[in-house]
C-alpha cells in the first residue's frame, strides 16, 4: 500500500530545505518499503542543495539511513517485514563488470540512479500529485521510503538504528578509504586533511589499522581536539601554520606514506600530494566542484613513484562491509556513539542543514 510520510525536500538551489508531506508508493517487483528510523545529515545532501552535486528538483534528500522493513514487493526473498536494513546510495545490480569483479561501488547502474529508481521512475509524489525525485535512488530523509532491494543491506537488529545509519555513507567512506582503497599497513604514517564526519572516520580507520603517526589537518582547534579523540597523534591548524606541507614532513620524518584529502578542494588535493614521501599515496575522498583542478608535477610520478588516486564510497562492498563495520562497533573498536553530536527531529531539518554548513557537528542525525 502507498503511505503518507513527512520528508525533507530541496525545491530550489541555495535555499533552505523544506519539510512536506509526500505520498510514497507501495513496493513493486524487486522493491522494498522501509520505515526509516534515523537518517544522517551528510555533506553530499548539502551539495545537492547548492548545486555542487547536480540533481533533478524537487528532490527528497537523504541517503545515509537505517530502518525497519515495512513491506516487500513481488520477488523479494532476501528481506522480510521486521528486518533491520541500511541504505546503500550506490545501486548494486550484481551483473555488470564491476559487481562481478568485487567492485560494486562502481556499478554501471549507479549512473542511472542519481535521482530515480533503476527503471527511471520515482516512488514519491507531492500533495499536488507531482513527481518528486529521490537522492541516489534512496530519498530516505523521510518517514517512509521505497527503494530497490539492491539499495539495501540487512543488518544486526542489536545495533540502534541511529548508529547503524552512519555506516551507510560517512563511516564507510572514511574507514573504507583506509582499508579498501589505500590498504594502510601497521606503522604507516598517515595524514588526513579535513576532520569533518568523513575525515574523522579516516582517522579512526587509520588508528584501527595500526598507523602511526596520524596527523590531522584542519582550521579550527575544536575540530582538531575531536580528531585526537578519534585517534590522531598530531595536529596541524592550517589557519595558523604558514607551510602545512613542511610541517607535515617534519612531523612524519619526511612525509606521510598515505595522505587523505577529505574536503574536496583542488588546492588541498595538491597539498596532500606534495606532502607525500617517496612512494607515497594521496587518496582523494572529498568531492570537488566540476570546474576545480589540480596541478601535479609529472616528475614526482616518475622519479618518486608517488600515486594520486580517488576513493568513492570507501571502495565499498556494502553487503560485505556494512556488517563488518557494525561488528567492529559491537566489539568496541569502531566509534559510532561519539560521531553523533546532535540529534534532530524532522521538523528541525533546516537547522540541521544550517549546522552542517557551519561545521558544528561531527554528524547530525535526524531521528524519526
């Protein structure tokens, strides 16, 4: 059956988000309706509201969520009402080259599901009956959402939904960049530029991997103090340090083995690459604007064997990685409780986005 739900929408770029009632369609074949328990307020959602990530409007926001299965459509056998699930903002068809070779985060279907379900339709309508698009085939910043079963991962019912939600984007992106993309080894020197929600997860991923030292770079002392609580051994305040690259090389005895850029700016990507020691790897995690660019000296690639690469969604294998991350949480090794610095009701969504833009939270979460 279709359901009425409150949802957070972007109707105009560079304007505050709005909360409206929408109609969520019943699940069709291969689809599932989820009663959302919690949804993280992620920087990617903010990027959709200001045009950095280009989406079709009006748009139901939200891609980092956990909830309980309310209804399943025809042909769905792997999930049942009452199951706890986490959303994956990358659709995983299971058949393309990337899915077949263990890289489902690069699934060919992902490009077709930027703001619709895989068949190009949207399950949401506004009160006037007009179609409303859904962020990355999810649109889970709502009381109910209907998704493809290939955008959902079943998880342990023993993990609170607000914590489980975090693994579906911010935690996966950060920790996955360390383990899946860079494959950081024990004792490696690591530098992390930008200590927002994703950067903190890179830091704690590096700590779990046994990296040392771990250098955090940001422009506020409060964020750097939080970075230390997640595992950073050293910090650099870029607003006070005249030469971040020189400072990084000094702290790491010649430069980090791995440097993670978690802001999404060409100039900080360059900073990450220049900071590396010989043979080092710079991993770009942040999403830059399409017109940004990076200058790299080719001799550094040839004679110093430096690597500049990207990490999308932590090179995730969601059905494999989400349960593993939650197991790390249950064992006390992965910090999720500490990531949530503010919980909001859905009616406080505009404030949640304003706080995100102001950098006030490690992670804000809307709890339903």
